[in-house]
C-alpha cells in the first residue's frame, strides 16, 4: 500500500489537472505503480515520476493548425 501525505497527493493531483479527464485514471495508476519501486518517497521522486507520466499521457495541442490569428500578425 502506498502512503502519501496531503502535500504529496496534492502535487500528484495538480500534475494530473492538465490532462484530459479520460486519461487521469491511467496517469494516477502509472504514478502509483512507479512510486511503488521507490524506497523513500519525497518531493523529488514525485516530481520525476509525475513528469515521466505526463509525457506518456499528455498530448499537446497542435498550434500549427490554429485558426486564431493574432492581431499582431496580418
């Protein structure tokens, strides 16, 4: 069983926030599975695991096909 402090859990949930709702469960499961392998869990481990999981679960928007035209570019 994984035991996390409120601060650690908040950091993980904050890292999940930018993800689409349908991918958050997978993200949280991946983070929990990765943290199981750490002997001691601290802020650094949580940051590393969340950053790695975000890369796997986050699809950045394609800004090259944006229809919004900046008022500065004409």
